């Protein structure tokens, strides 16, 4: 930063020296005064830019420090936050494999690939047998609770899995015991809201007071009765801020929905039935920044064609008819639901 300041100020001083002889030798005319004023203004502008750059640098340094502190806090809270099963991948799978590998009798291969394959599935079954849990080969609510409890007990705030975690005498004694502080309290659901409503989709959001999974049942009949055939969308991620997107909806239709969350201990709660109304395609076009127009399109195309797929709507006059279209402007197209970037 100091080097930038020095370069800029040096250029200003040099320009001043080069212009000084001409200013001294020439007569004092209005144009010379204007030149001096312009140079002074440029100096002030450069000073302001230097001050702005310094402020940005200070802000970046502060953000860097806050990020470092946050990373330290996250490192100190070692937990699995979602249910895991065969075929999944991620850093939490690596953590799971690292935990299982601390007991060679459970996971003799000890591979930490980040992929939940057959070896990890077999290792989970062995862990579940030792922990007196149903041997499903998946990390469901009960297994997730038990692993996190043992992890808290054995790792504390170290931020890493200690060697021999599952073979430690204290942990071995607790493997087949009921959790000492078993959670029997269901999550509390608040702030259930339907947002980003279009002619074919809607986003359902809500909050819980503890980490839990997300599920939404929905339909067009009230009261909404939850059965195995009821439409639903779910996520196994354990979070406090929940977001589920419903898609493939009919336009201008009232939908009723119920949200549900289950914590790691298996405690479940449901929200009250709520509803929202999908908008018309015309409204969806306008709400997403488009303009409804009439164009001559191919006979096989209905109102509001998906311009992202079919492209231009024009045809020969003999093979076309007038339909409503959504003009999304430059660099955007209508996906049949809303304007999106091309």
C-alpha cells in the first residue's frame, strides 16, 4: 500500500515540477488558472482514492481476522450434522470413516475416501452391533446421536478424532448403554413461510430451535391428510434454517402443506397446515422481470413456450399462429416458469 501511495504522489510532484516553469514564465491568464485548479482537484481526488483504498484494506484485514476466529470455533465443534447412507459423499463421510477406523475390528480397511461405499456400510453395521443398535448400515437418527455423543465424550474440543477413540476403555463401556442424557425434546418449529412463489414452484422455509431434518407434505385438498402416498419433498441435512423447494406445481392453484422436522435423537414435530396460491404464467413472467407479448409461433407451440429450449419462436406465416410469449430481455430466457440467465 505504501508503495502505491509513493508512486502516485511521486507522479503528482513530478507533474508539478514539469508544469512549474511554464506557469512562472507565462502570463497569468484565465486558462493557466484553470489548469492549476484542475491539477489541485486531481491531487484531492487522488488523496480521496488513497484514503478509500486504505479503508478497504483495513476492512479486508478485519474480515480476515473474523474468518480466522470463526474457523477456530468450527474446528472446536466436531460433530456429524446429517444422516448418512450408501452412495453419499462429502467431508462428513471422511469424518465418519476416521471415527470408525479408530477401531480396527470395526473398520479394518481404515480408508478415508469421503465416499459411503460397501466398506463403510459394513463398518457401520459392526459399530451398530457393538452399540446395540439395529444393524441397518445407515447413519440414521439413533446412530447419529450415539456417534456424536461418543465423539463429544472422547474428543471434547480438540477439533480432531483422537487415536483409538472407539477402543478407549471408557468409550467401550458406554457403547451398549443408553445415552446418559438422552434427548426427549422435539424441535420447536417457527416462522413457517411460503416464498418465491411462481406459476410452477414455491419455496417453503421455517426455523427450528435445534438441528433437525426437513420434510414438507403438500397437496390441493384440505385438510391435508399425511399418508404414504402424500406428495412430499425432504432433506436429511440437520439444520436450524430449513428450505424446501416444491416444483412441478399447477399454475393459479391453491396448495396446502405441512412441514416436519426430526432431530438426531428421533424426536419429531410437525407444523400446522398452511397454504399458498401459485400465480398465473403471465404474473410469473412479469414478476421475474419479463414482458408479456404476442408473437407468431409454430402451430405446435402453446402460450408461453420455453424459450430456453425452443429459442426463437418465429416460423413461416403459413405454419404459425399467435401465442403469448415472455420477453425476458437480453441474456435471459423464459424457462416456462420464470426469466432465467441463458
